[in-house]
């Protein structure tokens, strides 16, 4: 269900996207709002599930994740959600998407080396109802940023 965000909510979200470490007082000053308004609006955005959490943006390559793979999965009819749930539990999995087209799901995953990628692929192929996979190894990441303006 789509949330109805007013301009204050959108401005708050932009500030959190820009820097989630800033204090409510700093945000209030920037947006010319009271601290109480910032606190109550933020709490409401959290309760509504719009703000799911706060995290740091990490350069995965700098911490050893040298490989990113985009993996297409074809699943036996009727078992897609079961497979997606299992894939989402695997450590290297970053994203799992239901998609249209020739494949049923797309997985984005990150690995420290080829051995991890090989193990992950073999794990996928061993899952019940996975018929086949097609793995694409990313050569260069031009942009990877899921922060969008509200």
C-alpha cells in the first residue's frame, strides 16, 4: 500500500537518506521545524514501515567482496515463493526479485572469491524445484545506490 507523504515527510526522508547519523536537533534546524515535530514524524514513519532501519553505506569491494553476480533462476511451477524464501536466507544474497520474462526470479549476490560463487551456485542448483540458473558476473559497478528521493 502506497503511503501518502506530505512535504515535511519527504524532506525528513531526504535528510535521513543524505545522513542518517545527524541528530533530530540538526534536522529540525535545517528544515525549520521543532525537534518535537521531527521526533514525532520520524516515529510515525518508522511505525508505518517507511523507515525500516538505519545503516551505513559500505564499499563492499573494500571489505573483500570482489565479485557481484546477477543470477537468473527458473523454478518449477507453484514453488517460486518457497525457493525465494530459501535463497533469501543464504548469506551472500543481497536481493531477490520476482520478475517477468523467461526466468522466474533474479538474485543479486556478493562473494569474496570464485569459490564462494561456485558454492552458492551449486547450492541454488541443489534446492528442490530449481530447474536451472543463469549467472552473470558483474565486471564493473557503475552505480549501486538504492537511495531514491521520496
